[in-house]
C-alpha cells in the first residue's frame, strides 16, 4: 500500500469514527457503545492521557484494547499495526536526524 493510500484510509476511518461518535456527543457523554465499555470506571483514553502518550502510541493502545469489541477484530488490529509502524518510522527519523546533526558538527 503506498503512503497516499494509507493516509486516505486513515482519514476515511477517522471521518467514519467521527460520524459514529456524533450521536454520543449529542448525549453529552464520551460514548456508550460496546467498544467503550470496560466496567472499570475509566476508558482507554484516560489511560492514554495519564501516560501522556502521543497520537500514534495512544491509538495503538486504543485499538488493541478495543479489538474484538466491534464488527471486525482484524480491522482494529491492522489499525494498531499501522499506528505502531508510523511511530517506529517517526522515532527512526528523529534518531537519524539527531545522528546526522551530531556527525555534521
């Protein structure tokens, strides 16, 4: 899958997620769909915020925790994989940039 198609898939999924969440926002709550339920008194988002995870890492945790609670378990696992691959590339790029800067001093 080329990067443009990957980004489009992510954008399309994000827009779909926003549309799914719209009725929940009107109720004034984060959501009561089955994939939000954990019977623990906190949501995955609370965990992500508590650990101050960035967007990619937070989405990995979110999709892993919710995998199997919606229609397509594999889709959630692939989403988690996509975000971890993006984070790995981001960290590699940062390390390369730091190494290049050090070597060019």
